[in-house]
């Protein structure tokens, strides 16, 4: 297709492992949707943001945040994760928080005593600071709360991405093992098929690029560390003290291509009529 064996083999490898990655990613998304990972992570993030105060329940019962619920949950355990949101618009969160503080009883200008009554010191200090900076401007206060929420959700998003990446890796590993996705076997098969296609038949002459690849430092290193005789083919010679990896590969490729033998060394040649 491209006129280059190496390029076509590389394309085949990319397509193969790209398909595995796509399958693993799809499986991860399906599991995340079924187990409501996003909704659970968001609820955990909002709970941590508000330090577990009752405001969490008030915000989640608000129609701006959770329009699919009936708003009657008495505890966080009563919240239905089936309808819990996977995403909250920062401005909607800010307005829901203000409404939860006011409870329809006080105006914004009289909201400071309500904020000051919050038991958690960190949350109380944060909201009082934003309220004082707003100087009675409800829009300014909501904008500050929205930015605070948005910044916090960036960290929650990072935590979810790490979790998703971990499980995507686990699913990809399971798929690779389950389907026996062998990089070496895939590369060798695609290489032989490409050579045969270029040569027009099974008896095609092996491309010179094979020799260049077999003479590479990678194969030489394999020869140095491999166990002598591990090839398992008695018709392949053992040149010196090094396992003849290049000879074994050449003989194997030659057989795939329909040739009797291709290695030029005498010790690797088969005699006519030999088994």
C-alpha cells in the first residue's frame, strides 16, 4: 500500500494496538456509567468542599443542581445516585448555595449572621471573606463562589482521570491476555504478509530490509543474552557460543514464504530431502 515494508508493518501494529486501546476505553466508559463513578466522585468532591456540612444535602436537594430528584432526601444516604448529577454548572452551584443559606427567610444583605453561624471554621471563614468582598452585591458573591467551586472541581477531575486511567490499563491488560495479543507474533505475521503481497506470491524473495533489521543491535543483544539452543529447531546451527536468532528468523520467514531455506550459512542450510 505504501511501498515500504517497514511502514506497512508499523501501520498494522498501530491499528492492532489502537483497536485494543479503543476496546479498553469503551469497556471503561461502560463500567463507569453503570457504576455511576462520575456522580459518586462529584458527590465526594462537593462533600469535601463543604466539609461535610448539612449544606451538602441542601445543595443536592436544590433543583438547579439536581433537577431529576424530588428534593426530599433527608440524609446523604437517601440521595439516589441513579439521578445524582455527573456535572454541576459552577453558577448553578453558587445560586443553590446562596438559596440554601437564605432558605427563603432572609435577604442577601442580612445573610452574614447566617454564614457566621456555620460550625465549620474553615468553611465559615471562606464564605465570610467572599461575602465581605462582595460588599452587598449578590452577583459578586455568586461569582466568587462559582470560581471557588470551579477551582476545586479541577482537582476532583484530576482524581477521576487517574482512576479512569488505572482501570483502562487494567481492562487493556485483561483484553491483551485474554485475546493473546502478542506484539512479536503480530509484527512477524504482518511482516510476512506484506512481503508476500509485495512479491506477488509465497515464493517471493525476502525484502533486503529484513537483513538490515536482523543485523540491528537489538537482535545482536538478544543473541548475547539468549540461552543457547532455545530456538528448538534442530536444523538451525549454533554459530559459536551465541544463539543464531537471525538464522532462525530467516529460516522461519523462508518457510512462511514457501522457500526451502534462506540463510546463507552452511550450518543453517537444510539438505535436500531432509525432514
